């Protein structure tokens, strides 16, 4: 259950009482360290080590030695976006209402607090032992992407054309007016800052796309809003994935973008942003076919042509995220600039490969 204010909104306000309430055990001391400081766009994340009043429950049940605590980013620009798009609310409600019954690997949810007026929140969840070498900018191996394809196919099939999803008013669609207004703002106001990051990496015809980008993005969102709908993550890339040490299992984190939408949103973003351009070109068809087969195993039938059409039409959405980064993140952070460059370059190359650039 998501609880109401008051609650700590900054890490220096966190106390043992709130941690005890979330976990259901008497926490008497804790320490914390910031993690992912250069990766989060709408949140600040901390690894919190816990000390308890006793040695453990008499019934032998386990309690966590470490948890992850997530707070809203302390930047008004990010909070304003979160209020308009309800991103923070969506993440918390996904964990609270949907993900516990979904056959996909996510961190265990311990507790959450939310203030609708400010969009500030506090989320306490499981800390997962993961391979920390994963880096979206470098790109990840195709075997790891295969593991994510299997997870996302399970997610999509479970919620395919779901009446329950349609009843969740907080889960917006790709053609939701508020979302489209936000995306148009990113495309309009973030284009030139994005181009400045890429500098001379952009060709003349790629730069020229900016004048038509908002209108084309608007048309694309309307079109893919007519495709089959399911629960989509909408930000499915390496920075939002935790892999087991051997790379065989993937856990999906950071659900602020969760929405009712076309499954191709997740496929397009995963393949273009987690693989290098060369790996995507080499393995794209096989990965899309694997996704189609995984859906079929779960009772959802799509032709390869249907998968490809949705995949191609979602590429402009991928490019819009590069523009958004310059608005909702701190552009002074070196990694934000690197991530902007990589997302933009990989998206533009995919648009060109799929004859979607013009």
C-alpha cells in the first residue's frame, strides 16, 4: 500500500522509524551510500545497510540486510515533469498494484510513500546482487539482450489487451494528450541542445530532421496508439536492467515510464539502446523473431510483419528520449552528455536502416 505524507524527501531526513515501518522489523541503525548518481533521470537512489534490534525473527524468516531507497530527484525541472506525466506515481503504483502478480523479475517491494501535490516520493525495495560492469554506453552482449527479450515477452503476453489495465486511469496511453504534449515539448525544446552535444557527428540531412520532428513524432504516437496494447516499461535499456553475475537472468527496474502502449516501444528501445549499432544490425531480425516466438509460447500470435511494422514506427520515440535527456536531467553531468550522444546516434542510425529517417 502506498502511504501519504509526511515522509522523508531527502536522504538526510531518512530515519529508522520509516525503515522499520517499510520492512516490518525494528531497525535501530543504518548507513547509506549513493548509487547510480550519473544514471538516474527522475530519482536519487541509495544503498542502505540495516542493523536490527535483535538477531532475527523467532520463526526463522529472513529480513534484508540491505535495501534500496529511492527518492525523487531534488530538481524542480524533474519534479515538474513528474507532476505533469505522473511518472513517480506510475512507478509506485506499478509495484503496488501490478508487478507482484506479473511473471517478470523485479525487485521486491517493501513500502512506498507519495505526495501527489509535489510528486515527491520514497520507495523502499529489494537490493539485488548484480553485475556492476554493465554499461549502456558501451553496449551489452546479445546473450543478455536475449534474456531481456524473454522477460519482456512474458510481461507483454501477461497483460496483452487487458481490461484490468484499461481500468487503471493512472496508466496513460502513447496518444494521451498530456503525454503527447510532454513529448512535443521534448522534441521542440530538446532538439538543439541534443544537436549541440553531437556537434559535427550529425550530417546535414540528419540536422534537417529537427524542423519536422515534433509533427512527425506526434503522428507516430497517434499511429502506434492504434496497435495492440499491453503493459510496457517504455524505458527498457541497459541502465534500467540488473543482470545476474553470469548474465543469464535479467531484472527490470525503474518503472516511471510504465504505461499502456504498443509492445514495440520496449522492443525498439531495448535493441537500439542496449546494443551497439553493429550488434543491432547483425542480430536484429533474430531477436525480433525470438520475441515473436516467446509471445506465441504464451498464447499471443503476431506475424513477423506486424512485429516489424510496430518496431519501425517506434523509432522516433527512441530519438525523442535523447532530446528529453537535455531537459529532465542535469546536462552538466558528463555521463548525461555521453548518454544523449549515444541514444541519439543509435536512434538515428536505426531510423536510417529502417527507412524511417524521412
